[in-house]
C-alpha cells in the first residue's frame, strides 16, 4: 500500500465577501494555481483522485489545475465537505488509508488553513510546511509510515 499524497492550500483569494465559503480566487491566485498545476503534472504524472473542498476558492483552484491537465481530472474529482477549513484530519487520514488499500496511488487534496497543516501533521507526526496560498506538500505513504518528501512554494511571501 503505497501512495503519493499532494496536500495543497487553495490559491490566493479575495479578502471580503458575504461568506467565507463564497470567497473566490483573485488574479494572483488563479496564476498560482495554474503554475502549481503545471508542476503537479510534471511531478505526479497521473493523479488517480482529487479531493476538493466545496468552497469557491478551492473549486476554482481545481479548475485552474484541471485546465493544465486538459480537463482529464474532472472524472477523478470528489467534492468533499470533510475538507473545509475546520475538517477533521483524523477522518481524512482514515479515508486516505481506505483509498490506499483500494490501490489509489496519487491523490491531490485542495483545502484550506488550518486543515492542510493538520492533515500533514496527522499523517507524518509533524508539519514542516508553512502553507502560504497554493503551497503543496508532497507526502510519501508506505503502509503505516508517512514522510514529507517535498514542499512546493510559489511567489513572494
């Protein structure tokens, strides 16, 4: 049971709207998402599953990445309420274990702070990443062992 997991925070979003769920990507966030999509495509080659928060900015991040993949990720998309900002990292970890047992090898999660950091900590025992917008942590899972093998940052912070 081996899996490569890519935990991504959505791209940079606008600051003020009616609700947090409705916040959309700004122009920089769209660019960040496209650049990370290009990197992901070169790194992950073929994603088996993409788990995305139902919040607007996460869905837009997915759409930018899906354009890089020429819409081939649409059939691999799962929109999941469990990965909104205050989702339960333990539940996410359990679900990833089920996916790994089912033979899913490359997974992208597009979510939010603080959950993205919580997922990395849950899986690896620590979180070495600062999750700026569009940051991706790459995790290698082999049975019970999980290790962060790369962190991809973009832009000026």
